[in-house]
C-alpha cells in the first residue's frame, strides 16, 4: 500500500519538477522587458477595472453545499464497493446491494428535494400568488 | 532514513500551511494556505497506514470543504474591511494562554504511554484499510452506516433551508 503511495509521491514530484522546469526555462530564455501595461491583469484586452475579488452569487455556495453532501456519500459508498465482491461470492450479493441501494436511496430523497424545490436551477423563480 | 526525511518534509509542509493560515494578512491567502495544511494532513494519514482516510481527506476536505470555504469568503460582502465587533483581548493574554496550552500539550506528549502498534500499521500498510472498513460497514456497523445516510440527508435539507432564505427577497 505504501508502495502505491510512493507512486503518488513520484507523480506529484514529477508534476512539480515539470512545472518548475517549464517556468524556469521560460524565465531564463525570455527577454526581460517589463512595461506597465504588460504587467496589468489580462482581461480579454480590456483595461481591467475594479477588484478581481468580487462577491460571488450565492448560487455557487448552494451548489457547493449540495456537492459536499454527495461527496461524503461517495466516501461512504466507496469502501462498501471494495468489499462487495466477497459478499457476492458468499451469495449475499442481493442483500448487500439492497443495503447499498437503501443508503443511496435515502440520499436520493435529498436530491429529489433540492430538485423539486428548484434549488438546482440557476435563476430561481419563486411563484407568487397572483 | 528516506522514510523519516519524507515524514519531516510533509510535517513541515503541514505546519508551514498552518502558519500561513494564521499569519496571512489576506483571508483568501489564508484559505489557500489551508489547502497546504489539509494536503499535508492527508500525507500524514498515509504515514499512519490510514490510506482510506487519506483519500477521504483529499476527496472531502481538499475537494469539498475548501471550495466551500473559498466560496464563503467570496460571498461575504467586503470581508477585508469588516468591522470586528468583539476584538481579541491582545497579545500578552494570548501569549500566556498559548504558552499554558503549549506546556500542557507538551507534558501530555511526553507523559503519554505511546503504544507502538507496529503490526496494525504494517497490516494496514500492506493491504490497505478500505476493504476492512467496507466489510465493517456491511457487517457489524450496518445500522450506523445506514444512519449516516439519514444524517447526511438531514444536513443537506437543513443547509439548503438555512442558506436559501437570503435568496427569496
């Protein structure tokens, strides 16, 4: 197991070295000729205006919240899936599948809830009583 | 030798990230430093032989919670010049408190009867912990496993109900 994580480490190191090499080579080779307008933030050719850190729409936060919940769900289901094969070999496959489906089903209710309440829609239309 | 060097490198990475979180003037930089800390913690989990925990740390904390933190910062209106209503008590009381807690923790570290469970770590390092966790979920911990789903559902609905309020008007 630790050997597999050594692979991960080598991968991270190779990525870092590649990025450093590319940026370093560029830094070594390119002529240094700074100018005020060159150093300004690139905004599709337009003169940049205002701060880059603007207030996000709260929609992003709502979607991120929903995402985190299902992220944790994946974290729960993942080890069960690893052990699933042995249960199938023992002939308890259907039972375990039902257990997993029950787990996912409860959370599916949550997805149905946010869907039905239109929280997944970008522009939420609150129907007002006419 | 390489193992120890690697451990200290990752620990240094983690602590440096924590320093960045604490001492950064800009709250956005603090959030990005938090990423280093969380990544480093994932690395430390690997050293403990807790491979599944390391993966979940990456998946949930680095992938989810951090994004949520960044969004929360971006969403907060003019977070950099917010008027702090309850100010900190100052440096000297803080220093005293940190010193006290530090001494307490150092004492606990020195006095604790550390149990080096070499075989457990070696077993986990050999075959990984994911299968064991999954097996436990389907066996003796089936009810907590299913209950976790209900907890998650409650969290989801509660979070949505709470954060939706502001959009209505």
